[in-house]
C-alpha cells in the first residue's frame, strides 16, 4: 500500500504537512489537470 498523501510530498520543495496526510484530487486548472493542494500559487 502506498503511503498517505500526495505521491510527491517527499521530494516536493513546496510540500507541507497537509501534503503528507491528504491526497490532492485531480482537478482542472488553466486548460490542464492538476493534483496539488497549492497549484494556484504556482501558475504564472
């Protein structure tokens, strides 16, 4: 079984405690699909 949370939380420089415990849902953002709790902060 994979660990809880985002699959990238151990190697993401922006990961927080939320990332290690809660898996982000896939959702649309600017004509693409993202699965990150904080994706809006990184869209330029």
